[in-house]
C-alpha cells in the first residue's frame, strides 16, 4: 500500500499544474501576457493529449 501511494505521488509531482506554473512565474507573466497565453495554449494541448491516452 505504501509503495503504490509513493509511486502515484511521484508521478503527480512530475506534472506541475498550470496554476503552479503561473504562481511560480507570475511576476514574469504579469509583464509578458504573450508568454502567459503561450503557456495556457501549451497546457490545453497537453490536457487534450492526456485525454486521448485514457
């Protein structure tokens, strides 16, 4: 049981959420709305690909 939880936790840690990315880079992104747009677009694409994998 413990090992399985660790594995899923590690997998989860590899994929930072869009919210976390924005939080980490929010000062940069406030000055650069195009970069924010680019990141959002990339994450939308990744989310779409993840749905295809399931």
